[in-house]
């Protein structure tokens, strides 16, 4: 870990192919074209983590991919998890540090591309290294062609019995970001990836403009997924 949060120079962990994409996100942060910004953790996730009987035990290492300004990562750290907030935008990581402070044992910020397995491993995020992943508006921000790689990355990083908690935008509007999802298809794909659903329902308490959010909790089974479960989930991004 410990990459610089400089937005102007390429950093290890941000693959060349994704540098232009990261630069586009940097620009959105600089311009304030950040329509996704809530200024707080997403209420359905916060409510679930604080009160729901299915909320995962408050321990272990959790990754927040595409953490942006870090609201969910900071909440998780406050609740007792050991958290890595990851984003390939240097501006996002800088903003997260500005909002929530520098790295400390319970909360680390990492500038890296989620799909760069080598950079993740170098930062201690190797195969089976995580107890949990919390998804909020990263899945809908990536190109839908990268979704299989996203699922494969989550599966690889979770230890057996590890969990994925996610708030997913399930709209059917053309284009993006944010790219929409069909709730049934999304659930089918996570199952096919080898994660077992514990909860999948329309989210409670979403902010007004996000009435199409669904909340899900999945667990990686204690056995390895069979090869057919991974058919649509290549191990790295194209
Ligand atoms: C719509 S913003 C959401 C930020 C934050 N999750 C929130 O809800 O406020 C999407 C974030 O994902 C990051 N991102 C997109 N693709 C990524 C990738 N391949 N690796 C790491 N971060 C990525 C962007 O830089 C951006 O900060």
C-alpha cells in the first residue's frame, strides 16, 4: 500500500490501460461533476450494517472497491471492521483522506485498479485475503463488459465463508455510468459465480433519487465453486 494520491502522475497499481479511465474520474472529482455523491454512507447500507440481524460480525478485513470519498469505508472502520478503501482515482483517494484522515490500522486508503491483481496482491489483497467486500456504486460505474471480471475479483479475494454486501442500482435506462442491472439477472450471475445469497431485496431507506436500489448479501461457500460456476467469470479484465 502507501501509493501516492497524486492525480497527475501514473502510479504503480493503476494499469496503463485504465489510466485514461482513472483520469476521467479524476476530472469528475475536480469539476464537481459528482452526481453520485451523497456526503454520507448510503442509508440502506448504514442501516443494514448497524441494525440488521444478518449483518456480518464486526471483525475481519473488508474491501470497499471504488470507495470514492470513503464514506462507507469510514463507517465500516467505525463499526470495528479493518477496512481498505480502494479507488484508482488519485483525486478520490485524496478526498477520502481529506474527509476521514490518513491511513491508520483500521482504515487504509489504496490507489489501485480493482482489476490489477498484482497491485492488489502487493498491497496484501491476495487470494482469500478478505472477510468481506462492500459494494456501493462501483459496479454501476464500470463498463458492463468488466462485470464478469468484477465478480471473479470478488470471488478470488474472499476467503471461504467470506461475504459480499452490496447496494446495486437496478434501473433499465440505456447507457451509463451509472449502468443499470436487472435484479434477477444480477442475482443469477452472483449465484453462478459461486456466492450463496442470504438476502436480495429492494433496498429500504434509499435517498429519493435512488428508488431503484437493491440490497444484497452473499456468502462464498466453504467449498470451491465448480468450473461451470466460473464459466462467465474470467480472472482478469480484458
Ligand atoms: C460513482 S463513483 C462512486 C464512489 C463511491 N463509491 C460513492 O458511492 O460515493 C465510482 C468510483 O469508482 C472508481 N472506480 C471505477 N472503476 C474503478 C476501478 N477499475 N478500480 C478502482 N476504482 C474504480 C471511480 O474512480 C469512482 O471513484
